[in-house]
């Protein structure tokens, strides 16, 4: 499925940058923008969940010591013969 978008009022400096970058790769500005969108979308998928974001910005490699990750489970409720817990 093909779709079309029009982007108006692009800053002249941004447009010149797009033209230079596209020319450097030997592709059209349109194709360059498609690739930028695709790359951004793929990178946003790899961001994962909130804990992944914390790992990117915190942790020993960034000077922050985080507590160990804990797993919380549940213990099934046990009833005695009288129905008490």
C-alpha cells in the first residue's frame, strides 16, 4: 500500500541538510526520508520496556548502583479441612 504525505514549512537549513545527505548516499530526498523513518521506527521497537530504558541510562557503567532485580511470585493459599486459611 502506497501512501503520500506532504511536509510543509521545512526549515531551509533542514531542507539543505536533507539534500546534502541524500546526495551523499546517491538517493533522492524522498528515499532518504523513507530510510530515516524506517530506521527511527526500528530503533523505537528495540527500546523495549521501561526497565530497558533504565538500563540504558543507569547502572554501574553509568555510575549508578541499582539494587538487584527481584522476582515476585505468589504463594498459593492453603485451606485446612475446615475452610480456614
